[in-house]
């Protein structure tokens, strides 16, 4: 394919970080291997990006730093005001994009971060083909599990569901979906929401996040000594929707005498999780390690046997990919991102239905995994192979280039009357 001029919107874009900032940076970097990429991002990302480019220049990557408009220019947002900051930044980025179009001929515009399906992208209103995503957020915690939530958890879920509905009613969001040449969805649930919003071409992809070659090498080089005790581990923020309480309930029900459960992370649910472990009588076999530096987290991961991630609405968690890259089987629910990342060849996905049955199924999975080292080894090797094949950033850059080719090839064709879900997911051997 010929080298294209790509206009990329990445509000979060910072080298050397995870989550959305890492997504923005890694996508821009990989696309620049094949195309000329102009990336619109926040002004406060400038120091990190310029420091990285000074050490490792990327000839085809052109950062464009967009400050907030007018009176808001000096405002430094806090975490609680980030969505307002993001909305104002989009106005500034759209203005810069229109000016760039006067002097540069872009083939495609592409919105990368933030990857929320219920927030609009103003790049959709430019007179060039528009790619949206990968986006997620269409997942909801099943109501049967709400009984475990604190009042704070209930309020969070109600507000989250309410904000998604408000976003779906937003005409700008609906127009973003309808004007997209291809909308990239991270999960089946988000695919359904995009269809409701009016997107005509939806591509189900392998999630938003990935693993770099250096990270994969680091995971391969992790050394671990065989442990007499089987160690289950959960890593992440201690929030109600992460589902770590389900892991504790299942671990208690499994009643494994030669097993322990370690939890890495901090968050508002820590007192409840600690109290739950004592109430269940497993306090002596559960360790809360708090928040650890990355090198220590990886060291603990290396000495663990199974990663437990029973999240109720994650759309593209990095922890499952890191576990698979470290050749550790993943135990999760068949929901959202984890349910797509993990397969029967790489871990154990538990069907979600009745709450009690789900906990029992998690417990039975723990029992079988604890009893069978060869099964753990086989699933771990399958996970490492899956990450190599589908979730490294090099592959994602190549896939995005294929999407651009699809957009340009169909640019002059008539839009489908009904929603079309492109079967790239199945053609790549990825399970729905």
C-alpha cells in the first residue's frame, strides 16, 4: 500500500506509560513505520514526547500540540474534571485540524484516544474518511452481581450507566458513529452499542492495548523457581467492578490447603476485601501487597501460577495480556475484554449467569488448575503464543494499515443500508 498522510487524534499520548497514554503513543509510533502521521495531542504531553523523540527520532511522526482554547488555556485539569478538559480540548483540536487541511492533503483521519464509544470525535466532521477507535465501554456489570456492591459501588454503576445513556443520546456521538468509515470495537458489547448508534461498518478488533517487543522480551526473561504452594494472584486497582471479591469467594469455596491468594493494588475496596477474607476464614492464606513498583510486580507475577481477573466491565485490560506474555494462565469471566483476550487455549473463562453458580464455577476452575501443573504449563504456553500473534503492537500497526486500505478501497462505494460487521475478527482466528 502507498504511504498515506494520516491525521491522528490522541488526547492521551505519552511514551513509556500504560493505559490510554500508552495506546495513543504506541499506535502513533507503529503507524509512522508505514505512513506520514500527524498526531494531535495535549500540550502537556510535549515534554515526554520530545524527550523520547530526541533519543529515538521517528522521521514520519509529527506531533501537533493543541492547547485549550482561549480563557481555558492556563487550566490544568484534575482527575475529576478530565472529561470536561477532554471536551474542550476536542474543540481546540478540531480547529487545528481544519487549519492543517488548508496546507496538507490528508488521506484519512483517525481518532484513537480517548477510546470511549459514548464520546464524540470532532475529526468525524472533516471532509476526509474517518476511522474511529478502537473504542470500548459498552460493557455493564450484570445486575445479579450488584448485591455485592457497597453504596458507593451502586452510585458509581448508576452514574456510569446514566452517563453512557446520555452520551448515546448526544447527536454529536450519533453523527460520529454514522460518519465513520469504519468503527473499531474492542468488545462484542461495544459492537452492539455502535450498531444502535448508527455505525454502518463495524470492525471487531483484538482490543485497544498491546505489548511492545521490549515488554515481551522482559516477560520472557522472567525467572521463577518452582513453588510448593500454588499461588493465585490478582493485579489491579481495588475497585468493586474489578471483581476481586469474587476471586476471594471462589478461593474460600475451593478450600485448597496448599494454595494462597495474593492481591497487588490499592483502592477504595481494600477495607471490604480485607474484611471479607477474614470473614471467609482465609485471612492467613490471602496477602494484600498494596501498590508495588513495576519491577517488583513482575517479580511477584513470575513466582505465581494463575492470574485471577474476574472483572465485571473491562474493555481492554493490559493485565491479562501481561499474564499471558509471562506464560501464566488467566482465570476470568466471559465478559468484555477479558472474555475476548482469553480463550480455552490460554486460560479459563467462566460463563456469567447466576451469581452463586458463577462463583462455584470459578472455584472449580481453581481446583482443577491447582491440581494440574501440566495444564497450567500448557495454558501458559498458549497464552504466550496468542499474545505474540495478535496483541503485539507491530501486528496492530499492520492491522490498522489494512483497515485504511479497506476505507480507501470502499470510499467511493455506496454505504450499506444496514449495519455491516466486518469479519476480520474471525478471519484472524480470534474468538468472539
